[in-house]
C-alpha cells in the first residue's frame, strides 16, 4: 500500500450525501476519482505533444482509435455526435 496523506476538502452537502449513498469508503471513492482524472490529464498532455510533433490526427486515425476503445458502440457515438 502506498503512503497516504490526510487532507481536508470542502464539497457541497448534496455531493457528500450522494457519496455516502454510493459507498461507505468516501476516501477510497475520491482517491479513485482523482487517479482517473490525473490519468486523463496526462493522456491529454501526451496526445497534445504528439500532435504538435506529428500534426493533427486524421478522421481515419480518430475512427480507428474509437473502434479500438469502444468497438461498434464507438461508431454509434460518432454518428450521434455528427
């Protein structure tokens, strides 16, 4: 288990109530949410850096990536957005 540090955060009362309905481990839930957001931010930075070096992703590259991530559901999402 990695080292932990105790912090205090302020959340709207409605969010705290909803969290307590979902889990009895609010700290674990928040920790997972923060880890997911950090991964998202780091991937975004990597993708931005790649595009700065190699140019913007083509529609074909984006479609291929969507298929790999979402399978056929990704095709449905793209058509809904378009």
